[in-house]
C-alpha cells in the first residue's frame, strides 16, 4: 500500500508530503511544493539527532493549514518518548512551517534538528522524470537564509528559505543545535518565499513577509464569508449536510488569480490540474449557479479575454474558440508543450454560450450579456465556420498540431477513449455525440439572448432554424435503432461508432433527444451495463475495451453523472435521476473527504466500497460542483423569469431537506423537499 499523502493548498500553489510532513521525489505523484506549474521544493525532510520522525496524529485545520504531531525514532518510542515535535504547516502567499520541539523529561535535552532542503524546479508535467537543471544554491547564514534559484533565459524561479531562529546554513539544508529546558520547548518559523520573475527579472509576486502575520486570519475570514454567502442547507441526513459543507470548502480552496488583473476563478483540481481548464471551469460554473454564482462572471470575462483570435496550428487556435488549458511552467514558456494558451477542445466553445445564457436566467445580469455579445457571437460563429469541418453540419475535432496537440478533444480526452463496441478506433475528424448536443443547446440559447438582450431577432430566427435542422439530422444520423441508443461519434465518412457510453446522458441534458426516445435512453443509463450502483460508467460493461479502472473506458465520474441526472429530470425520468443521485451521495459518504475525480466502475454488489483510482485527483472543482448540482437536481431548482421553481424528487434516505436563501434574480428564495416525515435540524457551514 502506498503511504498516505497530505496536502495544503492556496490558489494554484500546493504542497504534498507524506504523513510525517516530509517531501521526497516520487515518480508516481507530484510530491513537493508547487506554484505556477513549477516545483519549488523537491526535498524537505526533518530529522532530530539524525533520525526521521514518525507520526502520532495530524490535525487538518483548513485546506491551507495542518499540524503534524511526531516523535523521533521507531514506533517503539511512541509510548514513553522524551521528545515530541509539532510541525504547523500553512500555505498562503508563502509556504510556512513552525517547528516546535518539546522536552517531556525533567532534564535538559541537547539536540540537533536538521531540515534537509532541495529543489529541482521541475515542470509539473515532468515530475515523473524530472530532468537535470543547474540549480544555484546560495547559503546566507548571516541572514538565516538558503536561496535556491533556476534561470533559463527569461524563465526565472527562486525559493528563499528563511529561519527566525539562529541556524547553520549549508548547500543541503539548515541545522539547529539546541538545548531545551526541562519540560520546555524550542521553536522556529521557516518561511519559503516563491518568486516568479518575467522578462528583465521583475518580481511578479508581492512582498510576502510584510503581511504574513495577517494573511492566515484573512484567509480564514474569507473562507467563512464564502460559506456564509452560500445557501443554508437544513437536512435531516447528517451525511448530506457534511458533504454539502465539504464541497463548498473544496470549491473555496480551488480558487486562484490567473492574471494580476482578474478576480479569482477555479482551477481544475489537485494535483495535475492546478491551473485554468476551460471545460472544467465552464462545467463548474454551470453546476454551482444556485450556490456560488460569483464564480461565473469572472470566468466568462476571463475566457472571453483569451478567446482565440487567429489560426495557429501550434496551439490549435481558431477565431472564436474558447480556451482548453492555460499553463505557466517551463515547458509552456519555451514552446516544448503548446499549453501557454492551448485551444484543443471541441466542447468549450458551445459551453461558453450555454453558461452565458444560464447565468442570465439565474441572475438577470443583462449587462454582462451585452458586454460579452461579441465573444458570444464569435463562439457561435466558430461552431459553423471552424467546428464544422466536413460539410455535414456536425462539430468535429482534429488536432492542428500533429506533434503535440491533444488527440481527442472532447471530455474523454485519453488517446484510447473513442472506440466502437469491438475496440476499433474511428479516423479523424470525429464528431462525438455530446458535442452536437452542446452545439444545439448553444444555438437555442444564443437565439434567446439575441432576441431578449441583443435586439437582433433576425439572428435569433436563424439560430433557431439551424438548431432545429441540427436536431433533425442528428436524430437520423446518430440514432442506432437496432440498439436503442445514440452512437458515440461519427467517423470521417459519417459512419456511426456504436459504443454504449455515458455520453448519451449529456444528450438529455442538452435537450437534443425527442421525448419519445428519452425513456429508452434512460433505461440504458440505469441499466446494469452502464450503472455500477455508485454511478453511470463512462463505457458500458460487456464491450471489448471495457475496463472498470480505465478512466474513460468504464470508470465513474461524478461530474458526468451530475449532468446525466439533470438531463433525466429534464425529461421527467425522476426515478432514474434519483437513483444516480443516491449512488453518488453514497459514494461520497463512503469515501469521505473531498469528492474524488473518478472511481472504478466495479459493480457495487461486488466491491461493497467505491474503489478509488491512483490517477484520481482530490479535490476537483467539477466533482465538488457535481454533488451540488445533484442536490439542485433532486430539489428540481429551475429559474423561471423572476421566480425560482422547485419540483423535488428526492432519493430514498434523504429525509427532509431545506435549502434556504438560494440567490438569483428573485433575490433569495427557499426550496423544500422531503423523502419521509422526519425531524429537521439546521446546518449552516462554520469553521471550527
């Protein structure tokens, strides 16, 4: 079994260590201290008198703060240890660790405390095999500092480690030779300032030390204010209340400022996606409009700011296309990966229009819709001018960058994700079914905005005609009558690819499915081949490449299930939606902690426990947002003009729930639902 990993986070910075608080390079996961896609600390190991420390317990205080309680030596020392150590770790604009050594004996204790320190400044994309870099190491004992720096032309990163206590400093770390009084203690604060310099060596980050004493208090206040602004959940089911609070807290943890001129938006998630992902942020905002609507206008403005404006094969950029990924590391800076601004996604562009319209429905913010008229119309134009590449009217993808571009540019973006039932992969360009649903939805929503806000009824009429024609053709070309579901994709010659996948649930969410087919689609989604008991699998069991631990070949994703459940409720398949919601909340309760990105697709009757995958990140923005969306779905929250409609269909075991002060254009409204008559207790998230 792999040892437990412990993390703290702040913005897009994070630190991952072992259960003792030590950091050592691990090729399987990004252990160390990272910020802006660069590892600033690769080695951070504490020793007392030459011995490593062992964990007694840990106190995870918030997402940015934790404490390790340790003793030197082996486990046999636990009961009667004369010395114990507390590592109080926090992460804000800098990485901070207070070391406290306690002497429990009646005699003074002389000890040598050593912190081993090192960095490789590796890009997060290469932590499995970090390359050698010429790291400048400068001990400055008179300033109680150790400076670690890596420079390559304009790319300049530096970590400065500072101690508040007297210390011996060398190239490999810091040594404290201390005497601790009987029943006394010794302590020092270690601060690691991470600087990211651009052209000319200008420090892009603020002076961290001057405000460090206040910043943690401000972060706690900010988190509490975030929780207070969210609706209050009143729930009979305590596990549901705990999951709700955890999801809100994780979403707070995953906010960062991608540019100095912007407010905070969500990153994808820990550890691999601690940056801006277009698909993830669009979906997260769609999921959280009833709970944290403040995320959406910032995300829409930012994505509009970096919207594609030219044809660029290297970055898969096209005019009107919405960003797929933004990276800051060395590989992106020098063009070794095309991810400085990468546009290789077929679904982000229609989802941008979908989110803009859905936000207006909830908020009534017509000013933002007017402000983003040009980016929205550019996105709608992209669908027909660049998205449709073969003349058949379907949005297809094929990478422009043949060397480094992403092969699959739908949400199932692993190279082997798109196959037929027998494992054969179609050629390019590919037209996956859910992207057509998004395009259909975007056209209808664009038409509504054109008629309601932009004052362009002719454009609205055109978009509605195009949407109707797309729906007609789609239901002829993608429907597999002999199987009773929709093809996963069309190949380059229009041939349907007959894999049974979770993508068909997204079609219900977009509304492209005729009413008379919805029941058949729903039966597949909650049938034994697709539904594991925890959720809907990405690929149905029984097909050639089905693999319950394959992320897109049979595993279960919470965000995927959230859209599917919402689609089922749209077509009044309430029992099927409740069944999926129940499985997802059971999974979250059983796993505990942050909602994982993905779990294995094993049948629930077989494993009795949701099996987590090593590749799965936690927390993930669209996983946490997915549980919130499921809550809104079972309550049946739908904006209608200046009113909030509520039509609950709760799973068994939810008891009675109330969601109070749901924000929207109506001000604040309350929603109620019950599974059975029961007592109710209130729950508003609070920090300890």
